């Protein structure tokens, strides 16, 4: 009897393991198609630094620009959010994290008040460091679980949906079944906020990698669609260290 129980237990473990590998393999094939469509996995793996310049526009006072510089080897990123001509600077480098808030009048040289980011805010920025480009890159190392959910229609195209879930975060990713490109990203945060990004156009960077250049962004908080234009460059050599607190 004991031998029989052990046999059934081992069979169940093997069966579960095979299922998990098959499930991961299905997701991995979807991810590989995206890599191939945007320049190839080898080229993506060679990325060390990148910059993003984004403009968020809805024709309201909430319009803003976002300027991001990042270094993967240094585990560093700086985000400059410009709203009403005022720069708010968020930064991380290794375990450090900071926020610089502009103070004083606009007609004088800008001074900044610097404070430390909370542990949670640092954790979010460390996730964004890699996820902002490709959330599923090296996803098992990041502790994410990938599952192919099925297919559905996204803006007239048949899309394969992959759910990517980790600690306090979940992505629902919709890939064009024909081209392999990412059509929609739905990010659910621990706070319950859902951020949806529909990608309408891709551009090829000077480095050879393609990225979403025209996007519609909607947050479940304000529910106001914003048009986002993005300019991305890879393996940029920074003239000065931008990751200074």
C-alpha cells in the first residue's frame, strides 16, 4: 500500500511537471515570435542601456512628458516627469532610490528638494527597469508565471492572450496571432488600478529593435484615454552619469 501511494505521488508530480513545462512552452513560443518580429532575441539580449522619450496627450492640464534613462548592468533608472513645465525626477541605483521635487518660482533657477523613495516605490521602479521594455523578458527569474489563456479579437485582429502574474502585479498581454507583435498590454497593480495600453504602430530604432511608437493609454482611475508617442534608443552612451542622487 505504501509503495502504491508513493507510486501515485510520483506519477502526480511528473504529470504536474510535464503540464507546467507544456504551459510554459506555449507561452515561450508566443514570446519568441514577438522577439523575432521586433529584431531577434539575441539583439534584445545585447541591450545594456536605453532611453525613452514619451508624450502623454489628452488635451487637458494633466498632459505630461516622460524622459527615461536606464542602465541594466548598474540596475539604475531615472524618470523625469514634466508637467506644466516643471520636472519631477525619480531615480534608483542599486538599492538606493530618490525623488527630486522642484521648489521656488519658475522665473528663477530651479532648486530641488530631495527625499528618499519608500521601499515599495523602489520595488516598483526596479520592476519597471526591465518590464517597461518587455515585461516577459527573463520572466521566470523575476518570479512571474506565464499562462496562455486563449484567443480573442483586439481592434479587428486575432490575438493570443498570455497572462503573466507575479507578486503584486499581473499582465494580460495580447499578441497579434499573425505578426507576433504586442497589440495590448493590460497591467493590474496591487492597488487595483488597471493600466491598458493599445499599441497602434511600431518603429524600428537605430539599433535595429522595433518598439511601440504610438499607443493609447487608459487608467482605470481617471478613465481618460491619452495618446502616447514614444521614441526609444538602445545602448546609448551617456555623456555624464545621469543616475546621481
